[in-house]
C-alpha cells in the first residue's frame, strides 16, 4: 500500500503562538487552528478569494535579513530574529502562510481597522434586526457587538434598494441588507455552474440582481441562502416562519440524495421547519440540493397515512394492531412451504422468526 504524501508544513507565528500548517493555508484558516477567530464576510473556504469586505485585516511581519548577506538579523534584547512589521494591515484571506510569517490579530491598529469597516458596512444597512430572518445566524450582528460603535455618526438618509425581490422560485432578496460580499455570485459561477447573478450600478447604489432573462432556479439555489452572511438572501419557504433559536437541531442524512448528503433537521415541538446541509468534506462539502430540503413537507402531507386501520376502522395501540393483523393473515391468507413447520407468510414469518432447525428443514423441502 502506498502511503499518502504528507503536505509541506510551514511554521507561522500568530499572536505569539507558533503552528505548523500545510503550504498554501491562508491566515484565517491558520488562526482557526489555534482557536483564534479572524472576522470575515466575503471569505468562504469552498470559494475563490476576492477580498471584498476587508474585515479580515491583520498586521503582518517577516524576519528581517541583511540586504548584503541575506542572513537573519537578530534582536539583541530577545536573542530571536528581528521582525519587520508592515506599516499597513493586510487582508488575512489572501495572505498565505510563508516561512517565518508573523501575524498579529489583536493590536489597536487591527481593532481600529475593523471598527472602520463595520461603520462603513452599517452606514446604509437598515435597522431591522428585530424582524430580520437572519437574526440568530447573522455575522453582521455578531461582529457589530465586538467592533461596532453602538451609535452612528451618519446623519444623512439611508439608501433605499429593492425589497422582497424574487430572484427565483425559492430565493427572496432584501437588497438593502446586502453588503456586496459576492459569495452568492461566486457560488453560482464555481459550484452550481449556473452563472445568473451579478451586481449592477456603482458605489452605494450597487445592487445584486439576475442577468436579464435569467432566474436563480437551479437545484442548488438555496445554498446561496446558507452562505449569505447577512439577511439579504432568504428562503421563500422558511421566511418569517420561526426564529432559529427556538429550533432544535438534529443531525440526519438526506434520503433523496444518491450520495447521502449530511443534513441538519430544524424542528420545534415535533414539527419540522427546514432542512439545511451539514458540512462533510467526504460526502457533500456542506452543500445539498433544493429537492432534498423540501422533503420535510411530506412528513405532514395531506395524503400521508398517519394511523393504522383494520377493515377501514382505526386500531390502537400499535402492537395490538400488528398482532391482530398477523393472526388474521395467518388464518386466512398465509401459506407454509411443504414439509416445513415454519410460517413463511408475510405476517407469521415476521413475528415468529424460524429456528435454525426449521430453516434447514425448509431449505431441504421441495419448492
């Protein structure tokens, strides 16, 4: 057996802690391995890097070297290589690990940058968190508590953009909440291979929309709702039905999918409200088809059999119904194979499993 090749490991230093990560790992993922959160909006591990939101700004430094000899310059105070820090912060999503890389994520400069980005994003964002469907799952809310001002210096009127726009049969857009992260655009292009989304206009008037004559109606459209970091893209089916913090999460498998997509079933008091994908890189990468999400409706479908009946009448409790039906079946319709004492009818065979001796006798008897 050929042993799998080991990835090239590179040691980086993040907030004074060293960690070895595979070559090509960006700062966000490297920090995550240390339990350090670098806030971000546009970055998604399954999509390409664009650097739209600028929320993941960090300070970056590299070991100082002598220009002539290229040897490391040592710090006389610490005895360790001297680190030259960049004068301006850089985005963590587009900064890959390199030998000797040093990153700082908690400095006053980094905090000031994140506060500036949050203030910019919230300038035209509507103050509708109490009625927003994304409440409880919104990255904008979470980071606003850590990096928001708590008050706004913006005294002009906010921009008004299209609301309740139907991008497709299953996705509704509230565009005034959009922060232009382009996750949905990249997902449609790179994962779903259905390039239908894009931005129109410029500056603060930029608007997410479908290309003329197209709709977001592919079988993976609801994945854009899952990856939207704010409440811009919402599921038309789940919209305004239930707050997520009231729902119980149960891990499950999608029976409609041929690969068995890992899912999470969201329910409350015995009623299912939605089904979303569960991340598993070995199976479905965190995506799932729209057709599998709608399976929960069959649980309470009008034509579904919800109780057992005998001769048209309700029979209860369930074990009694099975025993009664088994006896009736055995007495009227079930047959036995010749030479065998085993009941091979669908009722008797199920409720009275044959012994090894009976099974052997049955196999030796003529058909």
